[in-house]
C-alpha cells in the first residue's frame, strides 16, 4: 500500500461512502492533475484512501443525474453546490478504510487539500 502524500477534505456521509468503495465519483468544481493515492479526510481525521485515476467533465447538473449511482449525490445538493458553474467528476478506484483513523492537524483558512507528510507515524 502506497501511503498518500495528499489528502482531500470530504464531508460526511460522502467520505465514508468513498472509503467503503460505494462512491466512485467525487464531484468538484475544479479538475485535478493529481493521479494516484489520495487520502480521504473527514472531521479532522484521515479515514482511508482511494486512487484518483482520472477526471470526467465538465458536466451540467442535468448531465450528472444519470450517473447518480457513481456520485451518490441528490439533485438538490448538486444544484446548490454548482450554482452556475460546471462540475467535474474525479474518478476513484481501489478505495479502502483504515482500521484506525489518523489525526490531521487543522490549517487556517478554507482548504480542499491537506499535506499528509506530518500524519504518518
């Protein structure tokens, strides 16, 4: 198992759905160039990881609705999140939950990614 160097902050229940392998698309307003292991951080803890294997999109909310089985987000949530912006699907594979979560120190400001170099024992 390659430990991720980068973590993505994801709210619940979506973080748990990712590490359980049930959510294979993470919907974001931006693309990512990152490929490979990505830590999933929720509630101040690194709870698991998944591999980012690609990005699909841009999508309008209506175009994402037929793919609900991949992103597991309701239409109302997608509309509120998107506003007038296009959305992108980060394609995830090989997800799993750690037996024990790792504490991730909080950083000031709004952040989407966190550096995990200080997390590993």
